[in-house]
C-alpha cells in the first residue's frame, strides 16, 4: 500500500507538471527537422526530391516557417518576426556555407570534391548548424541551443550558438571540438579534432562576461590544443600546435608548440614491444 501511495503522489505531481508545462511539444524533433529542412532548401545535396521547381521550393520554405512557428514559444508577433528574419538571411547563409565548404575542401587533400564535403563531412554539418542556430540566437530562447545539440550529438562537435565565427571557417575531422559561447573567431580559421576554446573560470556570476578566447584571422589550431580565457587573444596568422595548453595571449604570426623531450633508445633494446608493432 505504501508503494502504491508513493506512485499515486508521483503521478499527481507529474500530471500537474505536464499541465503547467509551457514549452512546445517535440522540441528536440523539431530542431532536427529544422536543420535538415534548411539544408535541403539551400543545397540540393539534402533535398528530398530531384530538380525541384520554384513552386516546390516555395513549399519547402513554407514548411520551414511552419517548423519555426511550432518551435518558438514567443507571441504570434514575435514568432513572425523571427521567421521573417531567418528568411531574410537564407541567401547570406548559403553564401557563407559555400565559403566554409570551400575552405574545408581546399585544406584537405583527402576530399575529392566539394559535394563530398557538403554531404559527408561532420565539420560542414556542425558549421552549418551553428550558423543556423546563431541566426536565431537572441531572438528565441531555448530552440537555438537545441539546434546546436543536434549537431553535437551527430558529430561530436560542440559549438555554442552565441560564438562569433567569421568567414571561410574550417573544421577538419572535428570530433571533440568545443567552442564556447563568448568565443570570437576571425576569418579563415581552421581547427582540428579535440580543440577546446573554453573558459578559464566558470560560475553563475560570470554569465554576462567574456569567458572564451578571441582567435584572429588566418589562425590554424592543431589537434587537442586547449585555449582558455576571455582575455586570451591569438594573434592573426598564428599556428598553435597539437596538445598545447594556452591561458595567455600570443602576438600575430606566433608558432606555439608544446615542449618535447626526446630520449635515445639503446641499440640493443630488441625486446621493446614497439619493434614488433606494424602500421
């Protein structure tokens, strides 16, 4: 009887919470639909039907507006303003993403075509999703964060929609990349897997401060580098080596590498397991 009473109290509490729940239903599903509907509208690679005509594309645009209308919890007038803003940015988004795809392609000799980058590269999907979410940032509360989480789940790349990222952005491989909310990245920045652009300190009292680094134009940051702090500035044209840990600024055209120790092996160390390791 005691167990039944506890269950009844739980169900009563949950019933009240469901009744008072103010968020639109199915937000996570809507976030995924929003991303792929937008990609299908901007790139035939993601379209659901070939050779779409003007009327069919207009229908896709209308469907996109319907997804946003369902997903946004604001008033009717506010929802309409958000949708109109996003519509007005579609042309810019397509141009920006073509620049991003080209930057990824030109920096990766393994890429055989721009089509491959657009369709198959997790870096492109993560960047596209970031740019969509960034356009909604400040105009919608929760939805942009959910949009970003779709790409995070799919690619392992975590870009906060609040970050400011310039043109021709490239992420190579990408798994484990983290870009924080107040990070600022210039044009033609390239990141490799495992890069963290994070905060040196965390806490609820810091939510309105710049906590993440600023990266100048034409900077390359190699795998597993960690750069922390809102006052940390990486000067333009710099190269940050793999596994570097940085909490201070570096001037333009710097080359930063971790300290490396090299020990000589004994010539007769024939029992070393590495001798038998083949790649």
